[in-house]
């Protein structure tokens, strides 16, 4: 996206917050009110075959705007179910895709709405991080696979404590990628991910829910996923791709993988999904609360009013 000084920036709405907070419903409501199209910022929704585990809203693929597009509740959704589970999708790639898609949406006279809970990906767009294009290094990753997750984070904390503090402590994939970037560039991720000039005029909206209410929603959602066939989904993916591919490190598939490999009982796996998801949501809340630019709302009406004011010519 070319930025010219003096010209107003393209407006973009970002609906953010923890898992199970209601981001999808709110993003769709805003899209219907303001002629919006939604770009997913949930890193688990990128992968084909993970529709249940990543809670992709039910929809269908249609030809729209000259391309195959996923449409749910009448709203186009992008960056959902488009990658094979074995493929890595970097923050740099995500940022590049969002810029292109947001421009395309704006050219149609519609509003681009970025919706999801993967904080690092969202910040990369909003703050225009300068991200090096570092190709995956299979040999380096093979060496890292021999280390425990705890050892990886100890190494990352020594090399780049600022970045280590920004990512979830159990996200092995983020830690390996950070170490890989440092090995290739000779710089820390904190050094290379510097903010640039804004690409968009952004309104960030977050949904505020009491912690107990959010935890109840998480537990209920996991139960629904199980009835929809999450176990079958995990088994099918595990048999086809193995348990080490990027898509299988997500909540739900990872815990059920332990059951399918005989490492735990079914009930223990389900309870682990719920507890790990609650812990994940807690970390997401901590991440987003650091950003004072987020407008926290309690309901759809508040969000609609904010968006209306923001989008006013």
C-alpha cells in the first residue's frame, strides 16, 4: 500500500479480544450495518480441515468479485480455510495479504474489518511492523525440535527478553520462528520488528466480558465442538499430516492428539482443552489490555455507535 503524505488513510475496523468473547458475531453485525467484509486475524482459521477446532463460522464457497470467496451470513470472509495444514504462514505473509485485501475491499466501497484474537498478527498490521522475509530453515527447525518447549523459551528469553514477554509461554511455534529469524538475520525480533508509518486509520473495538462469563462460554463451546465431530476432525488430520504440522499445535487438536496416541484418557483430553483454552483467553486479555487504543464495549449497540462515528465522512 503506497502512503502519500497529506492524503487520508484508508479506514479499517479491527474487532479484537480473547477467544469465545463474541468477536465473530460482532464483526458480522458491523459488516451488515456498514457494508463491511471480514478478514480473519485468527491464525488457526487459516488451515483447511480445521473448521470445527478453529470455530470457523458455517458458510459456503462461492464465486464473488471474480474469485472463490467464503461467504457466511451473507458476508465475505477472507483468510479462512485456505492453507494446507502443513504449511507455515508467517506474520509477514499475513500482513502482506491483509494490505492487499483491505485495499480491494475499499475499492469496492466497502469497509475492511479485521477480526480475530491473534494479537501479534493484528499488531503487525496496525503498527506496520517491519518484518524480515525469512524463509523456513528445515535444518534449523530439526535442531530446535530436539529441545523442550521450556528450553526454547529459556533460550529466547536470553536472546530477546522483550519479544519473549510478548508471546504465549507455551507457543512453541512462535519461539522456534523467533529463534529462526534471529539465526538468519543476526538481529533480535524486537530489533527487526520496528513500527513504521501507519498504513490505515484504525478503530479497534474489543468486547468486554466478565471472566467467569467468558469461561462459561469457553466450556460450552468446547462441548459443542465435540458434538460436531472435533475428535473425528483431529484423527483425520493427524493420520494425514502427522501431529507436528502447524495446524495441529492449536487448541483442541493438540489435546485430542494426546488421547489418540494413547497418552491420556478421552475425558482428560476434553477437560484439558477447556482448561488450556481458559488459560489462553486469560493471556489474550493481558495482551490486549496493554493497548490503550482499544475501545472496550459491552454490547453490539456500543460498537455500532463507535463504528458509525469513525466511518462518518
